[in-house]
C-alpha cells in the first residue's frame, strides 16, 4: 500500500493513525513524509524515496492500492488505473476519480471503509 499526502489540497478533518500496524510506504517529498508521520503518530512508516517521476510511477504502479490527496501522485495512480482512494479537499474539490476501483472521500469513516475494502481483496 502506498500513500502520499501533500501539504496542499488537504482535508484537515482526516487522520491516518489507523494505518499503524499495516505495511504502508509513503511517496513524495521528504518534508511531506516528516509532516505525515508527525501528524499521524506513525514513526515506523516506511519512506520510499524516488529520484524522478518514472521511479515514482513505478512505486505507485507496484502497490496493492494507493491513497492520496489531489496531487501529481494521485494523477499518476489515476492515469495507470491503480486501485486508488482520493482524499478530496473540502474547499477545492477539483479532482474526480473515475473507473473501476476508484474511490473518494470527505469523511474519516469513508476512508477507513474503502481502505478495509481494498485491503481485504
């Protein structure tokens, strides 16, 4: 499972603490990773450093499913039709996932539902 959460276009009511105990890797900038682990109390979360967009795309394509907010990473997951969950920004909802195994959410309970649904497949 790969996750990305940029410092922009976030839904501030969401937390990712429920990921504790799951095998998850973070992709994105190091400052985003550091903010993500601090905000969500996930000190053991893996960081998947990538040097370019090709390596980023390979990491996303290789995952069971992807979770991210409105960003380049989500656009890559959407383009490759990787199973994906979008954290929709409540004040600027300008991304709409489409196709099979494409989900979005505004609420914590919905995120956790889709996470469990895709994780159990």
